């Protein structure tokens, strides 16, 4: 009598340790997605509360801000504006639309242009590296003006073609604008992505400069949140692919074709008898 014995090898899923690792990974993935959504949406809400976008229609602030570029202006109180700030303001005697100019003098300052081709504030010549390279575009000659308290004297960076305080010198306020007219302080050009405005260091000798708003923190929250969401969402497909790869490797290492067999006899071959 003969028979066959067969041994089968079935690939496993990796055992309890692998299952625990998978569960932990899934939990971490969910946490990453949740935290990412909080950062991403929170960054947008934070930015919407603190900043307002504006499009600059003219070249009066070139090359700092060119025509058609989009800026983000932090909502600030006019009393917080300092020399060198680029601000968005609305003044009915200038225009019914918001305008973007640079504050070069504040209440109590004297300002004039130009000695040696430079703006003079309180007797000090101001270094302005952000102005155009063309000397004709850098200068707009005007006599000394004393800025009334609570008001601002504003110029465009493209001085020769900017309709700014120099175009309103004959007004009752000598071309100045009330601090209350300020709607925001420009922090950055966001389209195209030119980034944060340069620091107006030339005014530092006259007093402290404004501190940039939290725009970098807002952008970091949005970008970090997006990365966490994408990384967490990608975990599931990547984990399944890795598990399938491990299963194929285990099958190849333990089974070969998948089974081994042997043939045996219970009593040898044939039979013996006596005559």
C-alpha cells in the first residue's frame, strides 16, 4: 500500500508586531492630517483677519512695486505708522480709490528735496536704495515743508511720475494726509512672488522703524499644514504597497513553488508468498 504526504506554506501577514506597527502608523497619519488641516485653515483665517490684498494700478511705486502687482497690507492703526513705511490710504482730496505711497515724514518733521540728489528730513539726508537707478526718476524737487501733527508726508518711489504729496503742496494741509486715512501697511508683494519689502534703513537715524507683521508666520502655518495633510494622506497607499511587497518577499523565501511532496510505500514493492 502506498501514500503521499504534502506540506503547504502560506505567507503570513507579518504577525502581531506588524499589525501593531500598522495601527500606530494609521493613528499618526490621522493625527498629521488633523493637525495639518488646523494649521492650513487656521493660517488662512489668521491671514484674512490681519491682512488685506490690494492691486497697485500705476508705476508710481516702481521699482519696489510695479503696475499690476498685488500686495498684502497689514491692517494697522494710523498712529502706528512710521517713517519709511509703505502704506495704503484713502483721502478724498486725492482720490476716491485707495492709494499706495511711502511715508517719508511724520508730524513735526521738516522735509525737502533735493540736496545732492537726496531727500532731506529734519536736516538729514536719507539713503534710499530702493529708488530707481535713473537719477531723473529719483528726484522731485520741492521746498521745505513742515508736517502738521497727526499727519503724514508721502512720496512714490518713482518720484518724477508719482502723484503724491508734492502734487498737493498748495492744499491747506501742504500735501499731507491724516494718519486716520491709513488703511494698512504693505508688508509684501505676493503676485508675482517678490516677497517682503526691503527695510527702509535710511530712516533709522530719525527714529525706530516699524516691525514687519506676522506674514511669515501665516505663510509658514499654511505651508506646514499643507505638507502635513499630504504626508498623512499618503501614508495609507504607501503602507499598503509596503505590506504587499513584504508578503511577496515572504512567499518567495518560504515556499518556492508553494508545496513539497514525497511518495512512500507501506510494504515495499510486490508481495512474497510460499509455494
